[in-house]
C-alpha cells in the first residue's frame, strides 16, 4: 500500500538526508564564519601594531626635527660669530695697513 512519493517508509530517510545536508551546510558556514572572525582578529592585531609603530615613528621624527632645529640654530649662531670675527680681522688688517703706510 503505497501512497506514491509520500510513502511513510521513505519519508524518514529523505528527511534524515535533508537534515544531514542542512547540518553539513551549517557546519560549513560555521567554519567559514570562524575563519572570517579569525582573519578579522588577525587584521585588527596587525592594524593596532601598525598604529603603534606609526605613533612611535612620529615621536622619533619629532625628536629628530627638534634636534635638527637645535643644530640649525647653533650653526646660525656660529656663522654669525664667525662673520663678526672676520669683520674684526678685516678691521685689524685695514688698521695695520694704515699704520704701515703712515
């Protein structure tokens, strides 16, 4: 006594197959989600590391710029002092020429 495709003998097997397929799909989807979560966590860690490295590099750059500005100021002061010494030497030289010519 068969009722066609809805025969009670085949429904549980078909239902079991469908449930197994759905379960397999769900497991596959769960693995994909776990992999995606893991990838995102890894990327977030790398991003945070890059941000820290960038921050440290910026601090180093600021210190280097400050040191360079200080050296530039010292060089400027030394150049001005050297110019003054040269002017004094020139004045002494000119005075000695005047004294020798008289």
